[in-house]
């Protein structure tokens, strides 16, 4: 594409400046990716063994009981590990499992948490997430319906309102309680309090029947390979 040095004929459009071409290409890729994600999520939803809903009933996930039974020990480890991350002004995340290198070191620092998450079937990732006072996480959307997110409330501020909107549902954390939700619904988080909130955040594979299980796992492998 080039820029003419003479006047345009009737109905003729000027060439776009070269600087805008990468931006347009990136926008096009984003649109195509979003369209593909919507189709993939619809396919995965057709084979789901649990409801396709913003927030799910924790009773459908028996492994959440182990988290609730051990929440105090997990909270004590979070105070030492996750709050240290926040004080260091890191990215307010402490990724612990699975993985190697730094992640393995983190798991070694948190043996009670490591034991609790090791018992979770279909675990994709786990870590502590810190929500500082006054924080607002704007609307976002998870990458795939093949995964569900679970939060275990560890430290919940009591001098204000810490909450999350998932789709059309407004939810609040409670210490020692679990929350399972589908983050492919638009979700947004607020901490309108003077305290810091901490949760154990896990992503697990959505229960699916075949061939949805194969399809979702293939997408997860491709996603992992692209982000290496």
C-alpha cells in the first residue's frame, strides 16, 4: 500500500498511513479470536456436566470441602507469603502450583496449601490473590469455558464492602468459604474498604462428557503452548 502524491479521483480512498496498519491488523486478530472463543465456549457448554451459569453450587464439587476444612492453615501461610508479595509491590499475585523453579519454591513455603491443592482433581493452577484497600479490577473475561475458577476466602475486610460481580450475580467472600464461578462471564471486583483481602484462587477443568472433554483439553494445550 502506498500514498499517492496526486489528487484522488472521485470515489477513490487515500491509502492508510503505514503506522495504522499494524493496529488494524491487531484489532482484526482480536475480533477473530473473540469470535472463535465464543464459538468454542458454546461447544464446551453443550457437553458440560455442570450448569453453564455465572456462579455454581459448591456442593457439585466435593473437593471444595478439603479447602474449607484446612482454611485456617492455608490462611496462615497466605499471611506470610501472599501479603509479602503485596508489600513488595509485586503484581499482587503469588503463583504456587503447578510448575517448577520459583513456583516449586513457593509451594515448599506453603506445605498445608500444597497438600490441599494436590488433592483437587483436574487442577490447572493455584495461587494466592491479594486485593489491596480501595482496589477496583475492571471488567474482564476469562480465556476459556473449559476452566472454572474457585476462590477460598482467607482474609476478608470487615470495615467496608469487598465484592465481585459475575455476569448478573453479585457475590461476596466469606472467610473459610468457597466460591465457584465461570470467569468467561464478564466479571468485576471492588474492595471498598480499608483492609486487604486475600483469597486462594484455583482454576480447575470443567467437568465435561466426551467429545467435549477432548475438545476443551486440546484448546488448553494449544493455549499453554502459545504462552510459553
